[in-house]
């Protein structure tokens, strides 16, 4: 066998051959399940025909069915394409030119959902039990959900305040902080886990799952306390690959369900998930002024461009840019808008001026009145020049748009009653009179 050439397949069924190749390349269990599901769907779509009999046109027809009939997202489209390319290249052993010509959809760039500090506090306060501790760890360390659930006892270093994340995304190890506030709760969780570990040893149950071939190299390592789960399940289950019944870590769907229940209790209606706490961790560190490179290492990103996405969800942008609206010292409140609309109605000059003066006196005498800039009178009476009741103007110091006996300016007042925000009917009725 040449170097780089995979060994011959031992399985005879197509999906078993697919799983064999996936495990040979050390891909994750979630990837194995996703690829098997997509290949099964592909075979059923073409009437149970073997993929050897199909080609690029058939692959594109299946992908078109996903995109047009099932309205699949771009990520689902790309996952199905990756599964089929893996099937043809590594299982069937076909690497034809049409495989490179198949179009790949462009994944939209979306801004991650981030909670404010107040929302995080309300969410964590609404959670209880071990789910609360896991959620606090996700927010306090930036770990992914499975990285946290797969923690071993030996990965916690209380003396140095560190957590070692083993085989994270991309099979990479990294180090993150161990929040001081969670140290007592983690010690209590370890005491609970040790009780389960002791019960398993007393009952003679098999040790927990070990990565790679460590179970053959160290046969008793799976039964040792250091390799035991920090968050073990309360019951046994069959290993999805070996079939051995042993104790696994906490089921991965437990946390998302607890987060959704807590979000409803806390009154948070954003689309939340376990990964939202990781997004919030990175964003809040940036808001505190932490440098982007340190955050990149804590999150385990290979490229800083991936970490830069969190700069788009800061309160004032990546460069601290504020909206120009916030810098205006003179903005027009609803009361000013209402006054200017009322003044455009074709009404008698003394009547409207007296009404505005009365409104201003009442508003400025209110204890809730906020001082505001003044509004020039010409904005109040643009109609005066054409009004049949307006007195003729004379003199250089009098504006041709200013009615007689109207002050040079009228102070604006806020707030305004909602009924004054709809002057159209009032103006129409006045024009009719």
C-alpha cells in the first residue's frame, strides 16, 4: 500500500463503508451522522440507485431539490455537497472533473446574537442545578458547549486558575481561565461526580470512553478518577460506535432546553442558544478593552478575522464611532413638529398665536418641562404672508413672514400630547371653515 493510500474497505454496505472511511480520517461523530444522513437522502432521491451509476448532473439535481423544493439554507447546501464529495472521493474512489465544477453557495455573513450584561444576569438567575453551572462556565470561559460537557477531572487546575480544553474544534487544545467565582460550585460538582465514579467502580462497570487508542495503550485509564467526566450523566448508555454500555457525559440537548426555559422566565425574546453565551463572552471582553489577540486565543480561533466579527456588535462600533444624531445639541422633539404643523394651517393669526402662547405657558410651567432651544416664529406662521387676515408688514426690521404682534421666537416645549401629533384632520377642518 502506497503512502497516503487508505486501506481496503472491509464493509459491504454503502453507509458502513462511509462510516469506515470517516473513522479512518478521525472525523467527529457529529460529522459521521451528518454525512450518513445526506448520503442516505441522496440515494433515496434517485430511487435507491447506487452512487456509482450517478454523476455530476444527478448530484446537481439533488442539490437543486434541496435549495428549491426544501428551501434549505446555504450551510445545509454546503454540508450536503461536502458529504457527496467525500463519498465519491474517499469511498467510491472517484475524483472526476465535474466534482470541481459543482457550484458552491455563498454563506451569508450574519451578526451573532449577543446578550447585554443585564440579560446575562437575568438568564443565569433563572437557571438552576447543573445546567446553571454549565451556562456560567460557557459565559465565564468562552468554551463551546461540547468542549464544556467533555471536560475531564484532570483538565481543571484550581491552583493556577486554568481550564485545559482538550481536542476542541479542529482537534486543537487550548487554555482558558477558571472563573474564581465558580470554584466552590465546581468543587461541589466534582464531589457529586466522584460519588458516581465510586458507584461505577463498586459495580464493576466499564470505564468511560477514551480518545483514540488510549484504551489499548492504558487499559485501566478509563476507570481512573482523573479521566472521569466533570459533568457525568446519571445513567448508562450504549456507546454509539463500540456498543459498550458505559457512563457518558451529560446529554448535549439538556443545556439548550434549559436555556430556552430560562429565557422565557427572564423575559428575553432573542433567539438564544448555548453558543450565545460564547458570543456574549467575547463581546463583553472587547467592551472592557481587552485586546483582540488575547480573545482570539481564548476562543481558539485559527484566524483573527473570525474573532473580528464581534467588533460589529459593540455598542458603538469597532472604532468607537457614534451616530451623528447623538452629537446634535438641537434636535426637534415631537412638540416642535406638532407646532410647526399646526402653524401651516390657514387660520386666523391672533387665534393661532394666542393658542401657541397658552400652550407654551402651560408646558413651561409643568414640573416635567425640559428646557429646549427656541423655534423661530417664521416656522410657526409660514402661512401669514398669504393669510387674508394678516396685517401688512413694513419696516426693515420686520420679516415679511412674521405676523403682526408675533414675538421673534417662541420657546419649544416637551413633551407633547399624542393627539397633537396628527394635525392633518385639524388643518383640513380649519381650511374648510
